[in-house]
C-alpha cells in the first residue's frame, strides 16, 4: 500500500498560544507535531505492518506543509516509522486558510501519485491550532475522493475500506472504495513512541522538499492572496480573574447553591 | 434582497432550537430560504412559515442519508446556485462543518466555522486558539458559508409570517459515486441529559473523581445539566469518551461550568474559557483552576457536591 499521512507542525497546546503580525497568523515558534496527527500516523503504520511493512513495498509517506520548522513534524514521523518524508514549504504559503491549504495539499498529493498510485490519505481529526477540521473534507472534494472522517476503527480489505464512526447518539459502519481520504480520532489506537532504533533509522530516511513550483501551483492561489477568508481583527481575550475562593468548613455545598442563586443560575 | 440559504437536516416532527436560531439569524442577513433534507412534517412547515421562510427546497434524491457528506454537499451547492444565495448557514456540528467544507470548494466560497455572531455585512465573529482570542473574519468570495454555534441567537418568529413555496432541486447525478456509504447504524443508549455542546449548564469531573462519577451526575441531574469530563477521566475509562471537554473533545460555552476534581492545566482551562460563570471544586488549593474560577471551593468533591445536590432539591421543592 502507498499511504500519505498529513502531519502538521503546531504550537504546543500546553503553553500559551498567540496570533501575530498584521494579518493575525498563528505564531509557530515552539511548535511540535500535532498530537492528533500521531493517531493518523499510527493507523497508517499498522496498516502497512499488517501487509509486511516496508520490506513488502508498503510506503507510509509523512507530508507536512509549513515553514522551515515544520520539517520537525516530518522528522518525528520518520522516527515513529514512516518510510519517507515530504516537506512542502514556500514563503507564499504563509497565512493560507483551509481552502488554500487544501489546494496546495491536493496538488502535493497528485505530485506524489505520479510515481505510483496513492491508496489512502490519512489525517488527524482536526489540527490543534486551527481546529476547523475543514481540510480533510476539502482535500477529498478537490481530489474527487470519498471521505471517511472521524474514524474510530479502520480496516482495509482489497480495494475497500471499512471504518467505524462514533457520534453522540449513533455508531455507524462505513464503507468506501480506495483511494480515499480518512481522518481518525484519538480513540483509534495508542500511538507508539519513537524508540532508539527508530531514531537512528530515521537519520537514513530521505526527506523531499517541495516548493510551489514543484507541485505546479501559482503563488497567487495560496497564502493570503489565495485564501477565501480574511481575518480582519483579533483581540486577545482578557484573562479571567479569580473570584471568591473559600475553604470547605462543612457548609461549602450550601454556599455553592447560595452563589448559584445569587447569579440567577438555579 | 440577498438570499440566505439555511440547511436543515432531518428535522423530524419539530425543529430543534439550533435550527430556529439559524432561521432567526438568516432574517438579519436577507431573505431566508431553507434547503431541507428528509421528511417535511406539517408542523415543521408551519414553523418555517412563522419564521418568514420564503422558499423550501427539497432534494430530488431520497437516499442522501445513506452516504457520508458528499451528496448532501452536492445538493446544497445546487440549491445555492438555484436560488442565487450569497450566504449559506449550517449547524456547527462535525457533519455541518464537513458539508460546509465540501460546499465551499464546490462554490468557490470561503468557509468560516465556529461562528458566534454575524454582522449585516457578513463579518463573522468567532474565538480561536481554544478561546484565547476573539476574531472578526470575512469571506472575500461572492458566497460565504458559515457554520454557527448554538446558543448565540434568541429564536424569534418573523413579524410577518411567510407562505413558503416548495421547490425540488435536482441532486447532481454521480454525486454518490465518490462517497462513502453507511452500511450499518446503531443507536446508542440515550442518557436523557442535555447535549454537551449546547447545554446551558455543564458539570464536569476529572482525575479527582477517582472512578466515581456518581456525585457529578447527581448534581448535573439536579441542575438539568450535561455531564462533562477531562481527558484524564475519559482515558481512564470512568466515563464515555463522548463526555470529553476540551482539546480533542467538545468545546463548550455554557452559562455555568462546574468543574470538580479537575486541576485546570492550561489545555483544560482553555476548554472552559468561554463559559460565563466558572465554579471549581478541588482538594488542592494550588490547582491552577482557581485562577479562573468565579467561585472556588477548596474541599472534597465527595462532600461538597452531594451537599449542594441535596440543597438544590430542597430549594426546588
């Protein structure tokens, strides 16, 4: 199988995150591989390993679009076990919204399909910075492929995939012909940690750098000029301040209800 | 007058509150047109009239529900082109966002998710980075597609009811060819509690409940609230993953958020930033959650929550 996994370099959610510059783009210093993309990579690795791994010609390609630092998301993917890495990077891509991002990624996927057809594109359920979860569906629409999003299990048999999706009130079983775009939730597996062997092996794996010219996309189609949405203004929400803090002396439950009553929340 | 297309998916016998909110918002932006999928019951039809809907569009195909997203997006694109709508409004559910995503590509339209307010000129307001920023954004395309979060508009019928006409829209042939097919559906057991994403009150438990969600659930039921949980609690298997609030779970912005036994690490704090009032109960006085709580109790949730539950029941009679 030939599987492309989309991996994104995002600001670490365990620290404060900021918008920056005139156009309010995300500050990407101090970034990491998006935690939600580790599940996508693990799902791809399991599919490849079940078919004999790289020795049997199965490819797991980690593809990241982003500034120079985004190569770190690709490197971590290689340490986890991806067979090769691709870093799509170009000044003109900065500030791309979901539509422009999906356009560039669709072109990159098509470029990677020139050396042999792609069977699956796997993504995380959302990025942990943009949080729109638009890109997987937009990528599927642009490539004319079926999409199976929020998969909590994934099996491939012959030219078809079967997935399970858990919503609040229903669980669904879904089938689609390959190639397809699949996004997976954090319930699908437990992503592995890179081990020493994986870290050493990653040093020998190749990372291909692609520019816009390499994927045949014009600079005007991406970045701020190619985006269909504009952020006109952004204001940091004033930090919440602590209110009344009491220590329970046996009647805190009553005081809690008094507080709710005073706030007209009962 | 600009036309605003509202997507209503399988309303059943009555429109849900979030649909009424979309219809109310649509009237502030132009003439409202509904693209319906599923049965049209007479009660729903009269509600559309009350809310000033001018046209009800229905798909030519009956099997849109058998597929994931793609055919619904194709139907909506045809509906938008048919009516010349310049704004399309959808629910901010996972499915709503995905339909919006594909629709945006089909119509070359900018998509904005998680919208909480829309100005007359189409500027949409939303919060980003887990509630740490409020932004104003706009689609710079002829058509804009917006998914709107529940509980931000007060539903209000139109001053003058409409007499909507019904029109069938041809779903483009071949729209199911590249779509995933749903082959089985199981209903999960319903909890009877409000849905976490649009609940007015959320009571959430974390590591501190130590496997026992009883006191959290009882307080939630006394308040008519939804039950939420931190990731630590769902990962430990103490409660269903559906209850998870925050980064990989659900974003909530209730009137009241009661956090019990949750330390308030930065990503947990982020998940509750936009609640109007935050109450925190935690044994550890050093918990970061107390930095953002409007009312904090340093105490044992197994004492405080049951006492509060009993007091609420007593006052409510």
